[in-house]
C-alpha cells in the first residue's frame, strides 16, 4: 500500500469521523482494505500534523489543523468570488458547468475546493470554464445554491 494513499485515507477519516485512538484508526483502515500497524499509523499522524482536539461532549479526537478551518469564513469568501467571477451556470445530471471571464476559472475552482459544499465531489478548471462533479442527481440543486450565492437567481 502506498504511503500517500494510506495518509489520504487517514485524512478522510479524520474529517468525517471522531477517531480517538490509533487502534481505532488501524481498524478503520482495515475496513477499507488498508493494512497498517499502530506504529505506522503513529508515524502517519505525526507526518500529517494531526493533533488531539476536544469535541462536544469532552472526548479527545485526532484532527488535522488544515481541516479545522472556519467554514463560515470560507463560505463568505466563496460568495464574494462567485458574485464577482461567475457569469453562467449550467447543470446536467451529475455535472455542473460554471462559466467565468477568461483567465479566472481557477480562482472560482480554488474557492470551491476550500469550502465544504454538500454534494461536490471535485472540480476541474480550465481557462474560463469549471466542471464540477456532483453526487448523482444533485447538479441542479447545487446550481441553484451557487446561482443564489453569485446573485444570478434569475437563471432558468
């Protein structure tokens, strides 16, 4: 198993689950077919910069500081970026196409990548177009949310 894939999976677990011990993390990895020892997980957590944080209820769990960003601030930033740079949004099944002025698609894609928006699986940016992959059947709902954030509520 490649170290980068194992560490990526650890990061995903720490974003979505309360992991309070290295043994628990070893077990979670095993469930997705990744064999690792407690010592390996310990080194991975150190390399990822994981720390223990207190969650509601007082339990201490692992977290990666870059995953602890202020989503409200990120959403405000996304709203500003969308309102300034998005000129059109078109949805189809599980794809959303975002049109921007030439040379600015990467700005919008980066803001989307740094904000937690339900249903977004990933973005690919070109010069003036961004393709957003969504969960099946969620592209139109996402288009409506982003259109409202961009001030393009009048889109059909």
